C-alpha cells in the first residue's frame, strides 16, 4: 500500500474527504514537522498501544572498510529511527 492508497483507505474508513485524510497522514507521518518525526528528533518515543512503538536507536561509532579500495574508514555514531511492533499488530498479522 502506498501513500495515496492509504489516504483513500483512511478517507473511506473515517468518513472524511481525501484532502482531510491527506493532511492527517502528513501531520502524523511527515518527515518535516510530522508528529512522529518531531518526537524522534527530541529522542522521544511514540507508543501506540496495540500497534507498536517508534523510537530512536543509537549506533556506536565503528570502523568499516571501503568496498572499492579496501581501506579502513571510521564510521561516526548515528541515530536511526526504529519501529517495534506491538502484540496486537503481531496477532493481527498471524
């Protein structure tokens, strides 16, 4: 399912217009100014009971290897977004 299909499904399920559904999805999942993204930027987490948890994960600095030259390089520490599915979602998928 892509974003436009998600907008259509939300509009139908909630009885709202496609424009309103699109704005709701952008407000929640948008990369710039979205509720989830903003919470993760502040090292927070978003927990939706029964669905899952969005949280940031920290990766330590490590050494890697350039595949082209074989030279050893240092890879800086980073923060990455992560999602852990909740019990309700896992059970629904079974």
